[in-house]
């Protein structure tokens, strides 16, 4: 039962057994748009020993629905989804590096400048006409250039000092 990092709200979370869970749901014929899918995903994630705090259930349900939708799209084109290898940065697995953008939903006007600028697939347009971070670990560590192309200034990054602990000689 493998682990995978997903973005829940504005934070990454390690999840166990998602691929097995998604395989089973897909084989049972569950569609990403089903009304009770969020609840089912939460329940099944907990059965696989994932900790999901009650106050964060809505954020986890949205994230799991998003990941399941991507899984179903891959299966629909005949591909068997495989875990993404995000590589390493200075010897550390990329998923362990907390460097990725966050978007203030209330500030994002959906202009898409970040979508056009970033060639790494970090961003995606949402159904409500805005933009979301969907592949945080595809963001290049240390790069924050998308901040400069965002007219409403909706994109932020953590302070660069978070990277110091991952450098040789870091604390």
C-alpha cells in the first residue's frame, strides 16, 4: 500500500492506499461527479489508516474528488495511472520540500496568466473560472516567477528560508 502526497486546501498531505482505493471505485463504476463520492472517499481513506480531522473533511473531500477525477480521466484514455515520481532536490524527495504556490481564491480573477506562464503543469483552471494549484510538487524549488505575472497578486510562496533546512549545512 503506497503513499502519495496530495494538496488538501493549501497544504500537502501524505495519503496511504489511494491507488488501491481508486482502482476499486473505478471497477465498481463510480463516476467523479457522484453526489456522495466525497463522503465515500473520506470513509475509505480512513479505512486505509489515513488521518482526516473532522474540521478538514470538506477540504479532504474536494482534494480526493479532484485526484479521483484525474485518475478516471487517465483510465478513460486507456492508461493505468501510476504514481508520479517528482524526483529529488539536493538529495531530498521533492514531496518533502514545502515549496509551491498558493492562490488566494478571493483574489484570483481567473485571468490565466499563471497558466500561460508556468510550463510545469502546476496550475489548472477550475469549474468556477478561477485557477487552482493541482500539482504542487511539479513546481520548481526556488522558482516563484509566477507571482510576477499575476495581475491580481493572488499567488504567494513560503519564505525562502524554508529551503535552508534542505541545503548542505542547513540546521
